[in-house]
């Protein structure tokens, strides 16, 4: 009951911090409000209060701590402004506690941080992920093309969190999901996210390329997306809508809410600028409402831009039939091929049941005969690489029946591996080495004894670099890191419900790994000591219990 109350309070705190209210700041309060903004911003950047003892000192402002006071309202509003103005501060939530020590005014606040805030390598991973995303737009000068490249990248590399998407899910099911999913970190680093994570990540990227951007919240607080400004006009972009049919089919991408008007978004009834307590600028310009490739009907797959600036896109025609077109981004395209992607007939009509992957000069897709096909753009010829062993199945938890199953396609540029995965089971069906592996770590060379092991661990998703260019092979690992490596090496099995571990929280990145370790007797006791360095003796003991005794 206590944990249920905590998650309910967290959700209420999130919604209340978003909802608009009446204006409160008279001219005399504006200066105080801006002082508060700077104090909060500087304190959050320094992660004050992360230790649970310190706090961000705002005592100089003398804000009243009385319930319902205008000062309390101002504090909530300004905190929310900081959060949505600066999504690069991925490590905070919308919640905080006030520190008053029985004084009639607020001495300070203690923000609630996500677990990644305590991870020494998280910032490097976040910075590297941002740079990797921005690399997708390198060489592009047209802001529409820049945004399209970043949109495609986010949709391709992420999936909406499976449990959060479960309508009427039990509170404890959502509670167990990492809080990173609600931040830019989830969308850019882990790839496990929700609408708020997409919106925050999009603003991070827009801020970096200099396109004015707002985070927008639906009137009832249930959904977030973005507005962007081009040539003085505002448009809606909802990255979450790029691929949000559950379970997520990787290799699918739609553009329904990409650069659209208020009329197109009227399904949401009302919205406002998150954190600003003000109405959004109007989006009435119809510049992108027609004659653009992303406005074509029946486009369910990502578009691809070749080196000459031509765009390729796939239009779905009917069951197992699609057409491949090529042309400029603005204007019509020329049909160049007829494809037969794997599709099944669902109770509401034909359902796209397989994804695609684009690499330089090649389109990979699953044929109606369950073969991985490679279509070469240069000579416009197709070749079958192999048959995919696939039998439709329901999800393990029974939420979705076998008619929803399909074949996701994912490509890891670092390992050069393309994998076909079951949509419902989220299990690898088959892999292909379609490009040579890349080793971008400056501190790992072919002469190092750990070169191939590092390559293997990165390929399998067991470990990642501490930044885009470093692996830090000499760095000491914590118990949490080692147990997470082992859990991933075992295929990241879903742990069974278990008794709480006193020093491990549901939003810790190693939460599921630790539950799995406890379930399989890799350690014992009511605590785990996750941040303690892991000795050689402890490592071989974990290995023995995980492998030799299994």
C-alpha cells in the first residue's frame, strides 16, 4: 500500500506541475521569480540534495511556506519552468520537497532525482547519445531535412515502454519501470521511453541545432509533444506518434503528426506550453499540409535520403503489396519497384507486420514468404538473404494475441549486425552481419587482450561505452554494474516478484538485474550494496553461481 501511495503521489505531482493556472506574478514579483529561477537552475546543475541531506538554498527570497500561498504557487511554477526549459537536466523529476525546519518561510528545496543522477558515467553516455543523434543531420542545411533526419533516428532507435502503454495497468507494474523513461535520457540513451521522454529529447536536439522549440502538454496532463518554429511560423511535432502501436514494431515509422497544424491536433481538444502556464502560439500555417513526401497517405515505413538528396519512401497498397518511390522531399515521387512486405489481415483490416532497415544503397525488408530481402538502390535488384524462422505467437503476458505478432528489423551500426525479432516475444529470430563491426573507442585497440571481448559485449548489448569514444577498460566496476552485465549476458530475463531489497529502488537501472540475481541466489541478504566496488573474488563467485551452478 505504501508503494502504491508513492507512485500515485508521483503521478499527481507530475500532472499538477504541468497544469496551467492563473497568473500570479505582479510586477514586483517578477524580479524575485527570476532570482528563484536562477537559484534553482544552478542548484539542479550542481545536483544539490542528491545525497538526501543537502538542498538548494533559496532562503534569501523569503518565500512563504504557508499552504495555498502565492509564494508556494510561484515555487511550483518556476521549478516546472526550469524543468521544461532545460530538458538536458535529464536527472530530475517534477517532484521536490521543501526544507523549512519549522520556519515560516522556505529555506530550500530538495529535488527528487532519478537513479542515473548517481551514475558517474551517465552524463558521458547522455552527451555521447546526443552527439550520435545530431550526427544524423550532419551536412544538412535545410531545417526541415534536419528535423526529418532526427525524427527518423528517434523513432528508429526507441520503443514506447511496454508496461506504461498497458491501459489500466496495475500501479505496481508501472512503478517498477525506470523513471529514466520519462526523461530525455530514456529516449536518447536507453531507448525505453514514453511521450514525455520523446518531447524532452526533441527539445534537447532542437536547442542544439538552434530551432525554437516548446514542450506542449495536453489539457488534462495525459500527453506531451512539441512545437517548433520555422520562418516565424509554429508547427506541431509529436515524435511519439511515429511508432506507437503496441507492441512496438521496430522498423516502422509514420509521419501523421510531423509539422502539422492546430486543426490536425484538434483530437487533443486543448493544450498549453508545459511549465509556462500560458497558451501556446497558434499553428495555422498549412505550408506542410500537402505536396510533401511525409504527407503521403499510407506511408508506414521510414524514408531514406541518399547522398544526392533524393528521398526514397514506401507506400502500402494492400495486403502484401507496397510500392517504392524516389523523388525530392517536396513534390511527387517516381515509382521504381513493387515490394511484397509481410503483412497479416487483422480484425480491423490489414496490419503492417514487418519493419524495414535502410543502409547505404540497400533496403532490407521481410517478404510475404518470410525471407529477408535486400533491395539494391543502385541496380534496382533484389536478393534473398535467408528465410526467417517465425511463427506468430501471443505475448507472454497474454495482452496481445498472435494476430498482433510480426517481425521487427533492427540494425546496430556499431556491430554491423541486422537482427530480426519477434514483435510480441521481443526475442531474436535470426541475425545477419551486413556490415563490418566498428570499434570507435579510443582506449581499446586490436593489440589489447580485451579488444574482442569488448567488441562482443557491445555487440550483444551487455556493456556500452562510458562515452562515444571511450570504454574506460581500467575503471573499477561496482556490484551493480557487474550484476547488470551478468543479467544482460543471460538475455535480460524478466525477474519474478520478490521481497524488497533495502538499497535497491524500482527506478535504479540495475533494479531488474538485482531482482534476477536474488531470485537465482547470486547473493543473499536484505541489502545488495550496489555502489560498492566489486572485487575479483565477488566477480568469480557471481560467475560461478550464474553459470556453473545453473
